[in-house]
């Protein structure tokens, strides 16, 4: 197959990295080219891996006619059979480019965020008429998409859970101690890891509030907050909160890191405190790394965590509820081990990387077969 992976977002998060990983995985068997922004943070990943890549500058416009014409020329020149879109703002560009191209490739959009409003006006009916498959990363998101799409396009929705890598290695006790020493956190303390962009919707402040509440109850829990500061003002507020609450010896901050599963293994549990997360990629990563997980009971998280079986859930936005579940994990090593074991079994079964990309490729191949030669 000849596949074009389109992601013109300049940021670097789970969505953007998924575009890179799709390109990397599918390139093992197919002709794949990535189309990304020349100033995007993905560029270094593509170039380091020496993956085929083309660059486009594009600002979102509802009618991106000039940019679509440029993309259509790429599609025809590369004899593209499938366009795979990742970023919602790139969908109009891809839809118009498909309409302008001679080859009329299949158009697949992996939707990773909630659809916030109905898509049934004339403009969106055109966009979704060009679409051949809308892949959602949870069943909850699929149901929401079907509610909001034009009735004629609802059959195009399918669910494909994320696939994540297994850890490349298991930490030794010595390596675990070394990492904790680098964090400035106690070797034998209970440590919760929170991995995600530093922005208010991710809820890092809830974890800090929970730590302070636990200390008031005589329980000391430490934390490592890892992620790029999307909102510098919020990141500064988190650091000020740590000082105000006197948590300096219990909390460490780090920027975005590659290979987060190594760091996760140095934690006793990994938490996701987002108010409403569509999926919760870090949870699947932690589960595959054999670490107990704790997440907010909203969005797609309950599809990943079966409460008290593969992890624990807490009420979104409720720092007291978060503190209560952390206290359970700290106090009950047997519970923690059971959740970690059963979570790993579930993640290895549902969220493994190679089966995910095999299923994605099957989706592409089925669409090409259904439409015949172009």
C-alpha cells in the first residue's frame, strides 16, 4: 500500500507521536510518507529515524484551497492510496485535497478528542462525505461521534484502541533506587508518577492538594510530575503551590521525557488526574510496564481501568477522592501488586502495539479493496 500520514500540528504530545509511530510501524511493510510542519517538534523524530517525510506550511482555514491543491499534487505524485489524518484541523485540508486529486485515495481520520458539537451542516457534510473511515480510540468516543455526524456517515465510525510498546527492559532494584535519587525522592517512600502536559485540564494541582491532605492524615506520599509546560503560568503556579503547601521534599518536576515507561517503573503507581481524558495513553503504558494505575472516572478511562480489578478510579476533580485511593494503594501492597498484575494482563491483551498496527493496516487494505483500483 501507498500511505500518506498527515499531521501538521507543531506541538508534541500523544496525538503527534502517534502519527510518527504509525509512519514508523507501517513503513516496515508499505510505502509510507509523512507530511508534517517544517517547524513542528515532530521533525526531529522523523529525521532521526530517517523516515520519508515532506514538509507543508499550513494555517487552519475552513476553505484551504491553495494548500489543498499543493497536497493534491503530492497525493498524485506519490500515487497515494490512503491518507491518514491525525489532527482535527488537518481534516478540511485532507478532504479538499482528496476531492482535487486525480487518484481519489481513501481518507481515514483517527479521532482522539471528543466531538464537541453536531457536524451536520452543509460544510461538514462535504468533509465527512470525503471521509471513508473515522477511527475512534474508545467506544465512548465512537458513540459520541455517531450522535454528531450526518446520519449517512455514521456507518463509517469504528473503534481501534491505541497500541503501546512493552518496556524495552525491566528496572533492577539498583536502577530504581538510582532514578529516585536523581529525582531527590526517598528510595523507600511511596511515589506516584503523573505523566502529561502541564496544563490545568490535566489536573496536576489536584495531586498536590491530595498530597497535602494525606500529610495532614499522617501519610507521606511523594510525586514526580513529568511533562512539557503547555501553559507556563500554570506550571509556575504548580511550583508555587508546592512551596506554599511545604511539599518541596515530596515533589519533583521534570520536562517531557522519551521512554517514559522506564521512569514509570520507578514509581509505585501512575495516576491520571485529567478531568475528562478521551483515552489515557499513559495508563496503558504504565499497565504494560507492570505498574498499578489510578485514573479519573470519566471519558474513556473506565474502558481502560476496571475499578478494583485492573486499577482504581476516583471522582474527577475531587482531590479528597484521589487522596483516598492513593492511601489505599500506599497501605495495601497486596492490592497494589494485584492491580499491577491484572492491569498488565489486560493491557497486553487489548493495547499491544503490533496487533494495533496490524488492525490499522487491515482497515486501510479493506478500504482500498472496497473502492477498487484508482
